[in-house]
C-alpha cells in the first residue's frame, strides 16, 4: 500500500507529471460515469441542479431548500428518516425503522411483530418506544468561525478537543434557548468546516400502522441486501403536540401536529428509466478517508463480522423455544444480523473493485499534486504527514476498544455505568459536563434506561455477558481493567444477577438523582462494577480526546488540500455523510451482471413464487389469496401488467437513509428506500456506479396492502388517496 507523505520529490519530473495526468484522467472518467454519485447538502444543489434537470427533474432546483416543499416535509427519526404524508402529522417510514416500537408494544398474546398493527382511530394509536422523537429540520447554517474561536496550533490535542467541545456546547446552548428545539454541530470535510443543524423536536410519537411480519419483513435475513426483493418495508408513525402547538411528552389531550408541508402521493407510478430522488439523513460514509484508514478498516472487518455473527448466534441460542424472550430481543438480533451481513458485502465489494489499489492511486495523485508545488507543500504537506501518524495511533486504540465495548452487552452493567457517570457529571456546572450528560440529555437517558424493561431477561443477559467476557479476556493484560476483573472475581457470576436491583425499572430510574458517594457505598453488584470501571474509563477517554484533537487538526489541513486539489481537476466534492439532511438522485434501473439480468421491478407474482408458508417466506393468507385472484385494483403498473412490489434505482444512499421518501420528478411520493444490494454496499467507502443500487418499496404496493389487505381506508383518505375502501 502506498503511504507517501508528500515530502519525497526525487521522482523524475516527467514521470511524476505522467502519473498525475493518468490519475486525473482516471478520476475524470469515474466522475463522468458516476453522474448520480453524491449525497449533497441542500446548499450544494446549485452545483448539481443542471445535472438533475438533465436527468429528468421537473422542479426548479432552487425549490430544493429547507424552507420549501418537498424538503421541509422530510424528518429525522434519529437513526432513520421519514416524511410527513398528511396534514395531520402522519409520518411514513420503514417497517424496520418502526420495529423497536412494534417490539416494545408486543408481548405473548399481543404479537404485533407477527400480526402487524393498525389503529382504527386516533385514540387507538400507541405510544412509540421510549426515546422516540420526530425531528423537523429547520436550519442548517455554517458556524466554522464560531467553532474555531480560540483554536490554534499552540494547543495540544486534548486542549484542542476541549476548546472545540466548549465552542460546540455554546453554539448548541444558544440555539436551544428557543423552546422545543434540538440542535447539534456537525463536522464536515473532516473538521475543515462546521454546520449547525436546528430541528424542531417532537416528543410525542405514536405507532399508527405496521403490516404483518410476512409483509414488512418478508424474506427476513435470507433476502436482506439481496435482489430480487419482495418486502413491504413500510410503516407509519404520527407526531403529536400539546393543544397550543408546543412539543411535550405523551399526553392524552395532545393533538396531531400540523406540518408546514406534506408529500403528495403520486397518482402515476414509476417506470423504468424514470428520474427519482431521495431526501433523508444518511448516517456515515468513509469516502474521504485516507488510503491508510481504509486499508486498516478492511484488514480488521473480519474480526467485527465474526463478533457480530457470534452475538447473533448467542441471542438465538439463549432465546430458543421462548417466544417472550424472542420478542424482547428481536430488534437487537435484527440489528446484529443486518450489520454482520453488510460487512460481508463490504469485504466482497472491496476485493471486487480493488479498493485498496483504487484508494492508493487516488490518494497518490493528491499527494503528488501537493509535492509538486512549494506553496502547496507549505500549506498542506504537514497536515498529510501528521494525519498519517495519528491514523496509525487511532487504529491501535480502536482494536482495544472493540472488545472493551462488549462488556456493555450486559444491560445492567451498561445502565449502571450510565447512572454513575451521570452522578459524577452532576458535580460540575452544566456547561462543563460531558456531552451526553448535560441537562438537555436527561430525558434521553431516562428513555434509554426505560427501554431496557422490554428488552431484558436476566437469564439471557447472563449468557450474553459471559460470552462477552470470553472475548474481553482475549485482550492483552495491559488493555484490560484490573480493578474491574478483581471486583468481578470477588462478586462472582451468580451474585451479579441474583443480588442486583437494577432490573426493576423504578429502582433503576431511582438512581438517577443519587450522588456519586451513594454509588461508591452501594452493594449492588453491577454498580460496584461500574464504580470499578470508572477510573479506567476516564483515562481512556482522556487519551481518546487527545487523539481526537490531533486528528481534527491534521484531517482539517489534509481535507483543505484535498478540496483544493479536487477543485483544480474540476471534481465537485460532497462531504461524507454525517447525519445531516442530504439529497441524492438517480434513475429507476436494473443491473446486468455475469449470467444475471436484474429487472428494475419485482411483482406480486414473484412474491407468491417465494411464498413457502413457513419461516421468513410466510406471507399472510390474505396476501396469498389476493395475489392468486389478481385482485390488484387501481394499483397495477400498466408497463408490467401487474402489481409492482419493490423497485431498484441508481440513487446513492447509506445507513440512516432507511425510511427516506422516494420522490418522482415532480417531488411527489412514490415509495420508500429501505436497502441496497450486497455487492453495492462498498460504496460507503468508494462509489462504484456499476455496483451501486438502492432498493425501494413501491408506493403502489404500500397502498394496495393498506387498501386490499389491512383495510386502512382511514389512513388512505387522510393521505388523499381514493380507493375501493375509501371511495
């Protein structure tokens, strides 16, 4: 792997020039072939608006801004995306995004995971799982100058981190002086710039509708990340506010929220070649990471994949034959299996596109460009060298953290650590407290501690903790916590679960306002472990902050150079995904691979062909009967002559985009994006146009299911859709 720092300028000038020309040609070719690449900030639409119009957008690109429809109908669900689809605060998202709430409201005898849920009236809508919020984006403004106040090269890594953190907290505090607002500051281009994202926080979220598992999760993990796909991955929440319009927690007198705009359901469905766009909150990509970082990640992904695979197997074994346990751990299991399979796709994709060589070639072109000019060397050379050094250091630390983090699979230990940290932070002023433990975070911590009650069984937790301890003990002695191990040995595994009182929700929450000295005197075994771990946690956190400060300084300089280089070769740069609102677009298109032709739509007949009436491929009886009778009504796609289920496009997405509305050329709702293909997930690290495909549930299948299968005429009418059950 190439790891040049830009200081070697002994290469023959002519050879260097030829190398740069070749690299630039490679990049230019990739750019021309990758017209749909990019998760663009709304403020960047002017840069790509012409390309969007050329691909079929009929809206004026200037309309794609935060204060106008359709973008002001897009919401964040804090990990997923969604959109308002009615004037009464109805939010469409994915079934798997609502799964936590479906699971939380389920139990034996009331299994909404298996049977689905439909509220027949507003009064029957159920409170979502604790911690559920709907965030309505209001502003995204640059605050780089404010973030960098007092930040200078004289500061060491820790001091730099603390200065940036203090600036960030001050900006957030000022923003949140407005009632009901939740604000955050995100780093863009590795900290070369910063933006503040302001959102209205809606705290009363209710589950409205989710189809049965045989629709919403048809195909399960077998079909996950695969094509052809026949999954109706959709569900609905509703946002509620106080009668005066203010945001508040669940209350019976709360009323549906009235959004500034909502998406209109398209009367005309999509067909092959049509323009589509997706607006949502993609979580994280690493396309702008250095070649060394990418290489390190993929060298160690097999370990992460194995840990996740083992975890999923442990959950299945511990819950086997116990439906109550399976319901409690359903969302945890799905998350582990989903991510494990994605990593398998990452590894295969990295090999298929020659990721390491590709990243090395691209990076070498940038480094040579810097090295070829004395002024550029002065401005950017040091940042490149410093990033190389801190990247190696970060890698070593991340391997230790990987196994150390497994301890928190014991949910009572995780809760105890959170509670004790809260108590310690309360000894400081609010501005000095660690992010995540300020007054603004109290409700989130309460919600997190409350969620445990529906996702915990002592017998299952013990088995998972014992397996985690086996992995933890594979760490070198220097990376393990002696105080923790000593305390654990003194307590013993039997007493851990027999003597703790933290499993009771009221007792657990009751610790939130107790002083640190009470924790330190406690005999509760999990609290004793949390207290033992605390000094090591703080030492590790201090070291992390020092590395993070040095990393920010180096990466910001590195990225400024990379942006200058990309500008010089005429290649616009969008920032890596970081949870902020982004817009991407593409076309409805299939894919041709060696020996395979993937058409862009799947159909009801394909679903029926997969139906086995057992396991992951058991569609509800009503679905099977309706398909056999071809009872499709108005939802037939004329070009297909049947009911479409899912569709494929070239839209560029990643994690966090789940639940994002799929919009047509007029900005109308035509479905929800919910997945990608396994061979395309490598685009999280490097975009590959020939592999990148996204999977959407077609709105026609959504509406058909609501109309013909589940009788959701009330919701269809609310969304402005006329149907047989809603004439």
